[in-house]
C-alpha cells in the first residue's frame, strides 16, 4: 500500500479533522509501516493560498499544524511528513494535469461552489483549479489509499477521472487509481451549533467546533452549550433521522469509543442530554488532553519542526521524481533530464 493524505495548515486542528481523518492516518501509518509500505502526510500550504492568507500567519500555522499532527500520533519514523511547498513536483505535475482535467468536471465540484459562495467571479483561479492540484498530490506517488473525511470524496473521484484520461490519452499506465478510505462512524462531523453544517475551521463561531488546543473547561462548556433537542435519546440509529444535532453528538461519542451508534444508544436510550452531554464531554477531555499536552510541548521548538519537515521533504522529492519525469516523457516534453 502507498498511503498519501494532506491537511490545510489554516488555523488549528479540530475534532472533525481528527475523527474524520487524522486518527485514521495514524492507524494506517502503523499498519503500513509494519508491512514495509510508504506513507506520506503533508501540509497543503499550496492549497491554503487559494484564498488570502496572511504570510506570517501561514508560516506559523504550517509549523503549528506539523506540531498538531505529531502530537496526534503521526510518527516521522513511520510516515514521511512534509509541507507541499518544499516539494515543487506537486505544483509541476498540477500544471501538466490542468491540461488533462476538463472544465466541465471542475464545474461540478461542490466545494468550490461552497467556498466561492456568491462571489464566484471574484474567486481566485487557484480556488477553482484546487482539485487538480489535489489530484497531482496523490497521483505523483502512485498512491493506492487516501484516508480522508467524506467531504474529500468528490475530489478523489476527480483524481481517478484525471488519471484514467491521462493514461488513455497517452497510452500509459503511469498513474494508479487512488481509493479513498473514509471512517464509517465519523466521516462527517457537524457543527455544534448547526447540525446541517460541517464542523469547519472557517466557521466564524468558535463554539461550533472543538479545537485540539481547547482546554478541559472550554471543551466541557462547548458541549454543554451544543445545540440539541428536547427529546430523550432513542434506542436505534434509524430513529435519530431528522434530529441532526442529536445524531452528530451520538456519532462523536461512538467514534471516540470505537463503537457503533446502535451500541451507544443501547447504553443511553431513554436518557436526555442532561445525562448524555457530561458523559460525552468526559470522553472528549480524556481523548484530547494527552494530545494537547504534547502539542503545547512540540510547537515551541520550531527548529525541530523545520528539521522534521525538511527531512520528510527530501524523502518525498525522491519518491515523486520518477513519476513526474514519466509524465513529462508521456507528453513528449523535452527536459534536461532526458
Ligand atoms: P482539510 O484541511 O479541509 O481537512 C483535512 C481532513 O479532515 C477532514 N475533515 C473532516 N472529516 C470529518 N468531519 C469534518 N467536519 C471534517 N472537516 C475536515 C477532511 O475530509 C480531510 O480529510 N483538500 C484537502 C487537503 C488536501 C488533500 C490532498 C487531502 C490537499 N491535497 C490530497 C487528501 C489528498 C482539505 O482541504 O482538507
């Protein structure tokens, strides 16, 4: 298996990133290292600049996100950790793939529609073309598995379409079709204030998300204030339909406990949120406290963080080069490398 995934270094890691993706990264990294496969995780800083980012903040956030990933269990002895800007092959392959990707395919990307909102004409070309860079990120390494949350599924389908068209147009088998690996219980963690919106870094309300750096009291308070409904919890998952906030809190609990939603409901059926919320807050605090402690230790040592990212980038550059050269050659482009 070759495993690749990325995260944007904009602000802090939140519970949606952690349960939807990062926890799976760590599990897959451990399994893959035991089998001798390569695993690459990167900070998608080239994706972050598709909307305006203050340069000094971007630099600081890149290091902070590296610290957060290490604190959450990404291990540089088992996985290659780097930031995209240190590996120019990502941007280079993206250009080659822009010429394979079709405008009609990009027009169907729901995330662009969400992110550009009403101001589509004023969005950057980068924001529109972003899924092609994402395709380059995974195709560059012959990736077989991509651990992500549900919201990235459409981007990976696009990567498969681009790979198939490139391989067909140029009579090659250069690109491998990547498979998304999406966790069953926590594929889509929702906002604590609105069960119909995804938990997100870009939500202006901090109360909508649990950040990995939140202290115990803040976590407990956010759960206490989380939106719910007056009904008690039902006995089966199916009965949570139409109750998005309740469904979200139960899904978070299930993911933290590695249980199914039905198993959680077997314990809490008939009880109200007055009983459920404190239990959920306790599980969250227990899970996040050790990660936060490690994060606070790691983030101040910027020299060590830069060294890890640089060492990871050197390994990533070596793994990327053959497939990048293969893409130039397949297209008939003349390069100095022959
Ligand atoms: P990003 O930075 O928005 O999110 C990183 C990961 O966290 C997952 N995630 C969630 N999962 C469940 N519930 C949520 N509320 C939630 N919010 C975020 C995302 O699905 C993702 O797995 N475009 C990507 C970064 C990227 C990438 C790639 C990923 C760039 N190139 C190549 C995989 C492969 C992004 O913006 O993720």
